[in-house]
């Protein structure tokens, strides 16, 4: 092997030192990035895992509830009927052994003093035809 | 010799430059951490910008907004505030409003620690204690829309409602706080569940969330309860007025 002259030696040492310095800096930066990513990931996982579920252990957990009541906002349904609407539908459905279902209102419209709409039960094709008479504050349900 | 000096100079220069870069990187990390802390601090205060009443005292004009999801690491019995902090978070908003300072859910829990023991919140005592602190009474009655309008518009009170069954606002029980009524007749609300706010809320110019009163009534139903907190002096006056 050819013996290196002085300047070649310096060049070699110089390049080795530069490479080491470069590696040290890059490694320290990567380590910090990795730590940051892990912390963020942990926080996100923690947040995603937490489902909001408040209970006082006296709830009616089997209640069938309407998820989109605002569909009826364009009708003239009075507040007194709003307060009873979901309770009456829930009671009617329980007679047919439906519990804990999410109900979706569709095809709502008003003709004169009668409000018509359909209430679909969960993911099934079953639904209730609802007629509400504003004059008498009366609901009529027919399960389809 | 000149070459050696030249090389040492270059090496020193490069080393210093490297150190500077490292220092810069470290500074950036510290800055990021500081800004993260700042963000956390911001989130753990009101999520809307607060408005103050006119006058020398800095009194809150509106109720601050806290979301239970922001307190995912605060323990509440066997769960966390994010999971089961519905009532606690709303009470924290009430306390903050009454005192015109930020009493966040974690502060409230530490203050009323004795009511969160044995993995159960002693709701009635907690409500009573909070009301007592502000010289108020707790009045519990079935939900009544006309009364809500009277309490909010005439008596200048906020109304806490409880829906004791699954609804569009919650899997089991849900508390909502009604703080005002808009010109359209909808409720200005405080809902501790940020998921609900994202799904159902409209917003006033000042950032306060609004729920359709129609939806709240349908979701609540006839079994819902409402809690009001009239001043004790107001109740005494009312009793004296009655024959």
C-alpha cells in the first residue's frame, strides 16, 4: 500500500472528523423526532379510546331515540307535541319489542293541519307511518 | 505548518458551525415545547373568547366554554373527565361564570373532591354545595319549555337540563346547560361534549354554540328534568309576596 503524504493524511482525518460530527448531529435530531412522534401518537390513542358515556345508573337504557328531529322544524308542530313525540314513538315500538333503536325521520311534510312523516327503525327496512293532527294534538302510528 | 494551521482553523470553524446548528435545533425544540404548553394552557381555559361586562370589575358577560375531551387525563372515579365528565364540566362552567374566573373541571374536582369518591358522583350533594357557595338554591322540576323561556328571559337564570335516556346528545344520560334564547327561539347552550358541538351546533358571532330548541325538546321528552339555581334572597322575596 502506498504511503500517504502529509496533506493526504490531513484530508483523511478531516473527512473522518466531519463524518463523525455529521452523524452525531443527525442521530440526535432523529431521536428527538422519534420521541415527539411517539408522544403525539400516545396522546391521540388516549383521546380516541375515550368514549363519552355519562351515567347515573337510573337511565332508561332501552329508549328508542330519534336522531334527526330537526327534519320536522319546517312544519308547524307545536312544542307541546315535540316534548311527547319521541316518548310516544318509543312506547309504540316497545309494544313490538323494539328497544335501543336509533330512529330516523324521513319524508316529512305538512298538508293543512296534518303533518306526515316516516320513522325508520335502526338499519332495518321497517318503519312507522306517523300522522299528527295539529288541531287535536293527536298522533297516529302504523308500523310497516 | 501553514497547512496544519489552515486545517485546524477549518475544523474549528466547521465544529462551531455544527454546534450552532445543534443549538439552533435545540432552541427550536424548546420553542415547540413552549408553544405546545401554551396551546394546552389555551385549550384548558375557555374555548371561546370571553366577553366582560362594562365596569371596573372584570365580570364575565357570558359563560366560558369547556369541553370534557380536553381533560382526557383527569381522573374521575374509575373513568376520566373525557368519558364521564358531563356534569362536572358543566358545573365548572357555572362556577367560572359565577366567580368570573376560570374554574376548569380539574379545579372543580379537586375543590369538591369528597363528592367523587367510591367511583360515584354524589350529584345531589354536589349540586347543593355548588349552589350554596353562590348563595343559591337548587330547584328541580320536570322540563317545561314555557318555564325555560321565563327563567332565561325574565329571571336572567341559566337552566341545567338532564335527559335521562339515550338521545341524539348522549348514549345514556346527558346534561345540557341552556344559557340564553336567540331571536329565532333557539337555545344558546353549553354542551360539554365536543362531538355534539361539531355535529349539531350553530354559532353566534361571539362563538357561543346554539342548538335548535325543537331538537332539544324532541330529544329531551317528558321524562327530562330541569335544574335552576335561583338566589336564596329571590326565593325568600317570592314567599313573602305570596298571601
